[in-house]
């Protein structure tokens, strides 16, 4: 009986230390990327680990590879990034809509997605406007 109380005390102590130190769970190291094309009748969501120095473009590339979505883009040192295709969701040459990026509900210029860093807990939303 004394041994059981002792073990329970140890468990409570360890749990308290972990909570006090706020040790992050693996899920807290993730970000979410949403292809929010509801107006087109479809959308997808991806969740993944954020690596140090990861950008919106890196997350889009990783998500497109994981989801087997054909991503086409151009990157120029002076003009930044231009998304030209995103599977059958978006094709810049056949639609009159533009692709818009949001990071935690704040709009991010398409050309800058290669240099806007993300962090765990971020939500990236991609829409057609």
C-alpha cells in the first residue's frame, strides 16, 4: 500500500514537472496548410511538421508531394514566385481568378511566399479570388 502511494506520488511529480516545463507534444510542432477552394466545390487540408527556416512555399511543396498534387511554379530572384498550376485546382493560363495566400488570416503576396517563414501552430490558407 505504501509502495502504491509512493509510485502515485512519483507519477504526479513527473507529470507536474512536464507541465511546468511545458514540454511540447509532437502535434504542437506542426502547421496546417488548407487548399480552401470551397467556391470550386472542393478543398484539402494537410498537417505537417515545421522545420527550421521553412517557408510557405516549402510547406506548399511538401504538401503537394504528400498529396500527389502537381505543383507548377516559377521562382525569380527579382520577381519572386508565381504559381502557374496546382493540379486541377488552379491553372494560371485557363482561369480568370488569382491565387491568394493567407498566413494566420493575414494576406501574403504570392511573390513573397518563398521568403515568409512559418512556425509551429501556423495556418496557411490558399484560396482563389
